[in-house]
């Protein structure tokens, strides 16, 4: 894999699925037929997806997927991908996903499940695809034509997409990407990114999850145990299902591979959860949707002491959707202000744009969310005992009691943005 790129971050994708799996030490079974995969989406039951869909399917919400591109013609994505909304200057390769990773992520977010393919957690939402350079998968000509990660983020920031989902990562800090993220935050977007699959002992999490204003997401399994492969550090904000999941084996889109692990899955599912909440409350700001995700997250430790492996806990969108009187808090107050201020950032999430200030009415896209991926070190990893670092709290109570909430990580299609000048790796939260 090349270590540098012409501009911006280099993406290493677990999208040549086989090589990616080898790289992270994950095995995969022979390709599954499409009809098998929905039974492998084990998290839909515990999350009570069918019940949530009676309240919200994500309708009216657009999600920008910055990845290996998205194939809009799979049965599950027909009519779900807004190819006409990709700006011409960043449109190269957007619908040509030769790895299968970006298409898998899109199906996990908005897939209809048609043809027995993957079902998205927010099937009423829509995806806007962006493809960024991956490792050395592209020819020199293709790489030159493809947008950089910074260009894709800025384009998404200027679009109608409210959520920017990035199942990608890199150990390299890029000033251009950091500025693009800040710009997107100032435009009222929620940015979500995977923390990486290098293991809890790596000592850092990857960019863009480690930039201010990005929600860093790690993985849990079907027992709500935090995945060992998820990287840990100050910038882990949430966890979501990420183990033993199917993904397209390659860019042929004919078969899925089984039992894949990675924080890419978790990122897509978290983006879909945000879409469900925002669709149900379209007048909320990004700050309010982010606060809802954090405040309702399942955990066994105090909210003001996020852990280095699970952050604020497991996503539980149903807790918000089931409560018609849920209070999302102040529209222009950053729920992760302390974390974002640690890096000396001048917050872009605290002050509404002039138009919003004049009307004194919050608008969904008026302010940026603080994504907390730039979390400050905290005292103590967990408050309730040693196993809290390994197990995430159960779901909010259902009609029949509490249901364990779980998270997924994606090893099968891990995209890693690399290149550029190396920065100091992000340190862990104090244990």
C-alpha cells in the first residue's frame, strides 16, 4: 500500500475484501447467497427495528457515504441512491464500486432488503455516494480524477445531506481534511467515522474519527461485548454492532462473505440510527440529534466518564423514538464541547448562523454538531467495575423488559485514509 497521495488522505480499503481480511487477521467463509444475509443481521431484532420503523424509517434524510463508491443497481439499493446529486467536480467513480465496501455500507444504512439483500436500519433514507482513492487499487489516471477525502467532505457539506458517513480511517493527520471536517460541522452536518480495527492496545484511533466534530464509532458483538479489534482512545464516542456480519465479497455484487468484523459496520449502523432520529424530528439541529444519541446510549458507567473503548455507550435510537416528550436540549449548545475544546478549536457549533439567529428558530441544518471524536482524556474508564470496560449496558426497557443492545464492527471492508504528513497519534483516555 502506498504511504502518500497527491492530496488529502490515502484510503486503504478492506474492499479488496480478501486482502483486507488477511491484513486484519479475520477469516471469511465462502460467499453467501443473497438470501442468507438478512438472517445474519442479528442486531435488527434486539434493536427492535420493526417497532422503530412504525415511527421512523429515515424518510427525508440524505446520508453522504464517503467510501469506495456505491453501486445504485443492487436490488436493495434501487431507488435509494441519489446519483444526480453528486456534484460534477467530485462525481468521478461515485457509482463504480469495484471493492463492494461502499455498497455494503449503503445497504446497511438505506437498503430495502429487496431480493434478499441487506436491509438498512433506515430504509426510508437516501444515500449520496462519493468515492475516494483507495490504497493502490486505482490506476494513476483514476486516482487523479477521483476526489480527495477533503474534497468529498466539502462537497457533502455543501449538499442537502445531513449526515456524512465515513467507514474509513488513517493514522495520518491531514490539515486539509481537518479543515474540511470543521467546515462540514459549521454547515450543520453530523459526521460519523470508524475508529479503526487495529485492536484495543494500539494506543490511538484513526482519522477522521480523531478530528474534532466527528463521532468516532467502535464495535460490539451480539452479547454486547466490546470488540477486541476496535481501537481505543480519547475519541471513541459510541459503539454499535460490528461483528459476524455479511458484506459483498467484491465488486461483482453476486455474493456476500460471512462472519466479517469491523468498525465500518458500526459506523454505517450509527449513521442510520442518526437518520431515524432526525427524520422523526426534522427541526432538530445536529447538536440535538448528537445529544440524543449520547444521552440515551446504553452504558454501565457515569455519562461524564466515557471509556476509552466504548465512549458513551451503545447506540439506542429506539429510546428516543419511543419517547414523544424527549427533550434534546439546547439547539446551539455543543454536547461534546469539552472534547472539542481540548484541541484549541474555536467551536463552530455554539453560534447559529445569522439567518437562524434572526428568526430564533432552530433549523435542522443550521448548526454543526460536535462529534466528540476529539475527546479529552477522562479520569477513570468506568465506574461500575472491571467488566464495564468489556460489556456495554442493555437496551432501554421494552414492553416485555430490557433488551440487550449490541454493536457491529466491519473488518471485511475497512477503508483507511492514509498519506500526507504524520501527526502525533491520539492518546488513550486514562484508565
